[in-house]
C-alpha cells in the first residue's frame, strides 16, 4: 500500500450511533454515503471488488456495508459481518483497506469499523445476491 492504514483494531459499536450519513439523492447505492460526489463511484467500485470468500459474492451485494463517510482526510467504512463468529473477518477488512487504498488519492486515511447492531439479516442482500443463492 502506498499509505498507512489506521493501525487500530476495528471498533465494535452499534451502527445507529457510529456515523452520521445520508443517501445521495438519485444514487443507486445500497448504503448511506456522506462525502464528495466525485469519490462516491470510485469508493463503491472498490467495495464491489471485495468478495466474501465464504459465499462468493461482493460485500456490497451481501449487504455488509452499512455506510461510508468521507472527510478531507479520512474514508470511514462502517460495516458488519454475517456473524460475529465469521472466520474471514480479517480477510474481508484487509481486502476493503487494500481496494480503497488502490482507488483513492494517497492522502486519505482508511478506517474500517465493524458493528454488530443492527444485526445483519438476509433482508440486506441485493436482489442479485438473493438470486445467486436461489431465493
């Protein structure tokens, strides 16, 4: 990576209090986004490169991304896993950091924060993911 990713263990806290985000009007984004419009596409494209290796679907289609906030210095991704006991959490978080690092200007710090409330459910999955699963 060409920049240092924040060296902290992801914080675990409820999503409802973790970040203040909004949906960009007219955007087809399955999670709240707060930040410059010109970065929204590259961030979503980067997140769509990250695949949950247990089910072979992107973390966006699975509904693991709860929100993204961008400031002048930081990209903050709020996300969850399908289970607190997910054995690939470290892999997914690392992949998110790597893909965002490749997609964003070098001055941005990347912060991935894991939350467990609200709990993930299959309702968060995209129609594409549900079709893939045969639902």
